[in-house]
């Protein structure tokens, strides 16, 4: 080992010992931040892993196994029709009500199957950013002008970010096209309509199971929310039929899993997460022991889980330590954020964009947070900048993106989101 390596070890060890020696254990700020970190991890595990992330992992695994690379290259590849590719990718968030972490397995699925970096990046941004429920809530709570600006800005930014990513890495994209030319075209195992319904059922389960409660206690949306678990059960039955009829999974395994799910639902009618957990476990057992396509599907899903889950939980822990949960303090005082985002200066918009990029926002939680910040003096421009950057990025998502597409692409993507969100906020703040 060279003397440089020895010095590196000495610096690391000395730095670690000094950090441990001066660790501010016992101070209210530090102790509270540590508790907030674990509170946020617990909340994330309870509210998002089971209902959001696990279904997204199964969808990503299905994309990598059942969607042919030729089909992905045709519609989302580097040489695909640009209007079609970016048009589909830029509005995908109107269907997928997901957060910046839940969209990662879906992005990884289409990217690894050959989707062009541009359309894939547009999808990565639009998935959490163009959430129709969040946009409606934004307009109702923060004002119609901010709601419209968020909708227009999110669609426009998804296209611009995707095109910029394609231009920056156009040489790698050209190499991807050349590499795909020599690959054989795999014949489709099932008709397109069957695969479409199969994926649609999984996406519908993801969306319906995560349907949030409306603000009003009555009306149509409250009725939809009240019936969401019944609708999820109906979708689950249809999905089970597809597993047996189209994927060839053993009927007795699927039936046993469905019966166990129904029994738990009857035994604990007020605990909908329990039957959902049993259903996920039954699906995992049925597919993991299947010798055919079901086994391949579970193997791909498990691969995504091993790659993504540890980094996400570590990122959520760090985010909680630094920023806390909504309404609670981390190491960074919320007053600093409030004081830094007043007015409509370049610095205020950039700070709001950077802060939003590192914070973790669950779906719809960004609206009440912005409501509090605007009440404390936050300008409309910085508010829009945070709305455009925050839901699309987070510290956990950055860690996972690094593992999916490398440091350079991740750095460029994060920079594009932060800069374009800040510029959008600056323009909107000048016009508002």
C-alpha cells in the first residue's frame, strides 16, 4: 500500500474520531433530528413501501420480462418518433400518482429494456411531477394561478429535460441504437391486448390503493375514496385470473393466496393493509416457485428490490435527519428555509429549487408544506420552483439514480431539474 493510501486512511480515521468526540448528543436539536430520522423511515416503511413501492417493483419486473426490447425501442427508443415518445412520457404522471421514489423502479424497467435516455428522463420527471390530484389540490389551496403554472411547467420541463439529456449523451444513445440492431426480435408470447390489460390492471391497483382522502367529507370523491378497497379487491381478482389464464401460474397457488387474502379481509375489515400484505406475499410465493414466466418475473422484481430498497431507506434516514418530517424540525431549522425564499430573486428561486430537490415529498404532502411556507413569507416564484423540483427529486431518489444510470447522468439530470425549476419560478414570479 502506498504512502498516499496510508495518509488517506489516517485522515479518514482522524476525521471519524473527531466527529465522534464532538458529536452533539444530548442537545435538543441533535436528539430531535435523530428521532425525526427514524420517525421518517418508519412512516415511509408503513405508508409507502407496501402500497407504493412494492407494486411499482412488480410492474418494473414485468416490464423487464414481458415487454420486448423491440417494442420499447420502437416507441421510446432514441430513434423513435419524437412527438410520440415525448408526448407519452411527458403526460404519464396524470395516470401514475407516484412520488419521486416510487417512479424509480418503473424508470429502471423501461430504461434497461432500451428506452432512449431522453424519453426515459421525461418519464422519470413527469411521473411524480404531473400528478393530476396534486395539481388540483395545488390550485384549490395555493391559488389557481400556481396550479395552472405547475401543470404547464411540469409538462414543459419534462420534455425540455428529456431532450437536454438526449443531447448531452447523444453519442451513447447512438451506440445504444447500433447495439440494438444486431439483437434478434423475440416473438410475442401473448397478444398485445392481453399484455396491455395485464399491465393496466397492475397500474390500476397501484393508483386505486394509494387514492388519498379528499378534503371534503362528502361528495363524489369521498365516495370514490370510501370504495377504493372494494375496487382494489375487484382488480385483484381480475389480475389473479390473468395470472392463471395468461401467464400459466398454477391455479391452486393463486387460489390459495386469494382465499388467504379474503379470509384476512373478513377477519380484519378495518385493517386493509393486512389483506394487501397477504396478497403481496401470496403473489410472491406463487411467482417465485413458478418454473416459467412467473419465476422470471419474480427474479427481475427481486433484483430491482435488492438494488433500490436499501438505498431508498438510507436516503430517507438522512433526509429525516437533516430536514425532519413535515411540521417537525431536523438539523436544519425551518426558519432558515422560510427566510431564504422570500421575494423573487435568483437566489430565492435557486434556494427553493435546491431545497426541494433534497427534501422528500410523499404524494400530495408538498401542498400543505408550501401553504405553511407561503404563510411565512415565501414568494410565488420560489413556491413554484419548489413545486417543480421537490416532487420530482429527493435525496433518496438521487442515490438510487446513481445506481441505475451512473454518476454523470444523475448529476446532469439533477442539475437540469434544479436549474429549470429555478428559472421557471423566476419567470412566474415576475409575471404573477
